[in-house]
C-alpha cells in the first residue's frame, strides 16, 4: 500500500513525462530516464522522504521534487562536465600515489548509473569499471547541482581494510590495537 502523498507524486511524475514507466513502491517513485549531457540512461529514484506515520505526508513539496528531477535530467553539458571534472579531481587527490589498475583518465571512465532525487539534493552513482572495478562512486549535489560530497564505496557494501601481516589481522579482529 502506498501513501496518498506517494500516489500524488507518482501521478505528477507520470503527467510530467520525466521518467519511463514510473512506479511507486517502498516510499519511492522510480523509473528510468536519459541524462542527455551524460549520454546515458539511468535509474531514477525520487525520494519524498516520507515519515513512517502519515501525519507529515502533506508536507511533501511535489513541485520541488519534480523540479529537482527535471533539473538533473536537463543539466547542461558544461555543468555536467564541471561535475565530472570535480569528481575526478577529488578522487585523484584522495588516491594520490595509490596504484590504479588502468592508466585511463577517470573522466573518461566514469559512467552514470543511477540518480536519487530529494527536494534539496541529488545523489549520483557512477561506475568506473577500469579504474575502480570493485567500487561505485557516490556524488552528492546540492540544489544548484554543485558537488557537495564524493565517496568511493565497495560494490558489496563492505569496507576494506589494508593490513600488513597476520598480527595486524588478529589485532583488527580482536580489537587489541586500542591499548
């Protein structure tokens, strides 16, 4: 069962034509759409951030959500390129001297795969199959589509830890290192 606010959001998204075959489920409206500036089709989740109780469902700003979806899907090529450049620079600075699997410019390796839209932010997910084959890159954009944060996360959701030897592994598992 969906909430009236989610049903209204779905109806507004269907009416807008922004998403292909949109569906309302699990507190989200989702579908697929093209980001022309990226030259790709992505999964789009629209999250009205509904509360568990229905009291606050009337607070959902459907217009702001529709506008946010429209803004990211119609982003200009220069703004998209600026986002990609900033993401690549942030990651290059963070990995600094770490070896990469392939020597390809990260800007050319980034592939947008999905978008989560909130009223005041957008979360983009990218794959970089040559440089980060086991990870996805999450990028938060603010209302003006400016980069607000970049995170590289393992695809399986686990955190990896580099350990020097078996002794370090035992310390990590048992928590002995904290003394």
